[in-house]
């Protein structure tokens, strides 16, 4: 059997699946219930000076059959006394000594930071996560993402914590920033042992068209909240990749954002995360999803011949390049399998109106066909097709040529000037292709 044992900056857990700091980790009861179900670790709901939360707190973006693809919350940090949380941390570690218990923290002054670090260490926490990501409520008070958006302040507070911390320190980053690697580098400079990302994205999920107020509604008013769930996974994956590839970061990563199953988690691991944290999926489906996560990851590892997580952590990173390093001779065309086609013609509509007019309709019958001379291999038809593997992308080049954009520029194949003043720019751009109507003719 492959080993799912995980290690993030010295924090060990039976598997790489942790609960993120959020409502599912609000109490010792919940965390012990999660550990019983099979979760490897948990990041306690953020501790600090207890706040008064509002009602209601959550909103969502749903898609078909009420599937929640995006989740918004305006809930703040813990509203429970610090002493109660510390007592429960100690209790959890007593019953689950081999599971990772991480204390998420958010306070203001240096004295408060250093004192609460000592408090959670004395309670038995295995690690500390500094919440520099909360995008609502706390940032207006100078905490949360207000710190995460100021690398110099983030670095300073991290160094305060590292002065007294005897256990690993994780810095949780906000995605509400232009370049995620800047606060990641600042965390490393401040002495952080690891980073976690992403925290939630500042958002409004919708507006009540009758009451003229955004969701969630609090006595006829609302405010922006933090967006999470499956919809944010692509953003989170890219930011994890950026940090994993950046030489100035070079510390372990805990991946967060839209993880619902073992496949999602494995994508984060392949892009350089040492473990993952889950929140929204548990709020939607409960702690029991961990069974599919662990069994699915084990099956994947057996199939690929991986004995431990380190065998494939970061394995996809060498294959992610900047755009100008992609092979411009690689050529694929769409292919429709008539035996699988249900004749909905959605591919035709999408390509005709939204892409390259590379799909035609027959004079007789309803099965579309590919106009190869117009097809640029964009994949749109295969993405909108409701039948799995009905439309596939077939390679047409023989693989003998490999030329990227920089090669084109060096060979003089892209002579048109394009913003030569741009610092670090390539200096050239390809000639504009013929219009869609000209190609179709």
C-alpha cells in the first residue's frame, strides 16, 4: 500500500487532507469528529480577540440542480473565548496525538502576537497559521488581508512570531493582490516555515432584484464577503504554481481553494503543494467526503507506482512554461464521433457564433462535421459537447518541428513591431490573421 503520510515543514499528519480554518473547525467537538472520520489535520478557526458575528452570514452561486459552485461568507474570526479554545486544543491533542492541530491566529500588536503564540504552544498545537488573508470585517480593522497586501508589514509580523515560536509557522496569503509571490517572498524573508494559499477572494455573489440589496442580507443591508468553493480552484492552482516555481519563496506550500475530491487535491500536489486544506466541500457535504479522498488518492498512487507523496509533489511544474515558450508548430484539429453524437448541434452553435466557424451542418441529417481548414484546435467544441469523448482533439503535425515564439522572433518570422517600449517585451507581434469570413470563403 502507498503511504499517505504527509509532512509540511515538520508538521506530520496521517494524510495530506486538512480542514481549513473556518466554521468546520470552530470547536474541539467538530475537529475530533473530523479526525474520527479520517481527516489528517485541522487548522482551528482563527483565534484572537473574540468578535460579534452577524446573521445571516453566507451566500452562494449555484449552477444546475442547486450545485453550489461558489460560496461567499461575511463571518469573522472566532466568537468564542480564547480560554475555551485553548482548553479544547489540549483535549483534541490528548485524544489524537498523531493528527496535526494548527492554531490560526489574528491579533494586532507585537505583544498580543507573541503572547497568543505562547498560549497555543502551551495548549499543544503542532503549528501556527498567521491569518493574513481575511478580506472582510477584519481588514477594515487593520488585520487580515490589510496585512497580506503589505509585504513589509507581513514580513515584520512574521518575524515577531518567529522570535518566540517553537513550532512551525505557516503564513496564510490573500489572493486579493496583483502578484502573490510578493507576500510569499516577504513571508520567507520573515522566517516563515511554510505558506498556505489561497484565502478567500473579496466578492459579492448577487443582488436581490426586489429588495435591491446584495446577498447575504443583514437587516436590509449587506457587505462584501470572501469567495471560495469550486469556482476559485483555477485561481488558487495558478497562485500555488507561481509560488512553487519562484526561487525567492522556496518554502513548503499548503494548497487551499475549491477542493472537493481526491482529483482536486492531487492537482495541488502535482503543482507543488505538500498538503491541502478543505472547507467549502465539508460545509456542503460533511466530513464523510474524506473517505473518497483517501481511497481515491491511494488508488491513483498505486496506478502510477508512487510509494509516497514526495514521489509526485511538484511533478507537473516542469511542464508549465510561459506562453512564449510553447511550441507554435503543435497542431490539433477537432474530430466528431458520429456514433456518439446526439445531434444537439451545440458544438456548431458555439463554434459558429463564438469561435472560428469550423463546424458545418449537413444538407441531410443533423450530425455536424469539422471544416478542417478553418479549425484552429481551440477545444471549444469539445468543452461544450455534453457527451464524453464524442469530440476529441486529434494531432495533425508530425512532431518533427518545435519552434516557440522567441524562435519566431529570432528568425525574423514575426517582423511587425509591437510595443517596443514595453520593458522586457518581446518586441514583435505576429501579423493579424485573415478574418473569419475570409477564411470561411
